[in-house]
C-alpha cells in the first residue's frame, strides 16, 4: 500500500493551491479595502463629533488648518493637510481621547507625522468649514454661522493629493491599499490607482465618493503647489 506522495502528485497539489490563491487573492484584497473604508468612515464620524465639541468650547470656532505661529487668515500660512501643534494636541487630547489613530484614516499612516520645522502635524484634509480655492483665504466658521448649505461643505476627508513640485502622489484607497509615491510621484492620484475617498460634511452626513464623483482643485501647502480631490457637488 502506497503511503508517500510522488513528486508529480506534490507538484499537482502545489499547482492547485497556487491557482486557488490566484483566484481568491483579488477577492480578499477587495474585502480588506472595503473593511478599511468602513473603519475610516467610522473614525471620520468621531472626528466630526470631536471637532464640533471643540467649536462649542472655543467661541464657536472650528480648529483652523495653518502652520504653528502663522496667520490663519493668510493663505501662505494655511495648509489644509496640517494642524498646528497647539491646535492638534488640544483637539486630540480633549476631544479624541488622546488617540492619534483617529487621524490616520484621513491620511495614510506613512504620511501621518509631526513636522518639527512647522511645529505642525500632517493629518490629511481638514477643511474645517469652507470651500478652499487657489490663492484665496479660507474662512472657518462653526456650522450654525454658515450662510451656505451645510450639506455641501466638507469638514474632514481622505487625503488624495499630488504635487509636481514635490514629485509626490498620495492615495489612501487603491486596490492594493494606501500608496505614497515620492520622489517618483507628481501625477494625478487616479493614475496611481486611487479609487475615491470618504468625506464627512458639516451637517454630519458622510459617505464614500468614487473617483468619478470627485473634482480636482488646487491649493498651496507651504511653498509648493498641490492638487487634490473634492466632491464635485461642492463647486
């Protein structure tokens, strides 16, 4: 009675396993990405709640995205992918339970960091209540003060950005996970596989926007020109 596999039988089994892995891997990758999107949306909703509590305790002003020591009314000091150290720590420690992880989904973990030269944290997109546009100051107001519809203004969003000046492309949601390309980036994130992003609006609603539902806009962060995505219905 034969009690050992022949080499041919082993090769056949290995080949079958390889075929099964090839067939199942795309489904597993897609399932992992869908799970990540759900976690990110949950965290953005928590960011929304914490940000509004911050506003209620700070004269109804939302936290502004600008560099440490800068002028929040001057677009040269505004960086909507950064929060100054004092604002970030105040928001995190008093309203987010001291948890840095709340900010990592509006970013990708490799991009989330403290910038000592700016004394600021890179935290993904923090629009905090206005529609950003090139060379124009951003006005930050608590939702109750807004004169336009709250359901067309993004408060927090995933970071899909690219800059030809910095040769940088960042996309948190692709088929294979988050991508940060530098110094070989600088191209539109759709070209590197970005599938879209989660966005939470000032009225508290949030949803996933596919890449086809997002529009390109430009802004300045430090001295480098950068482009990013916003939901098309914001224009």
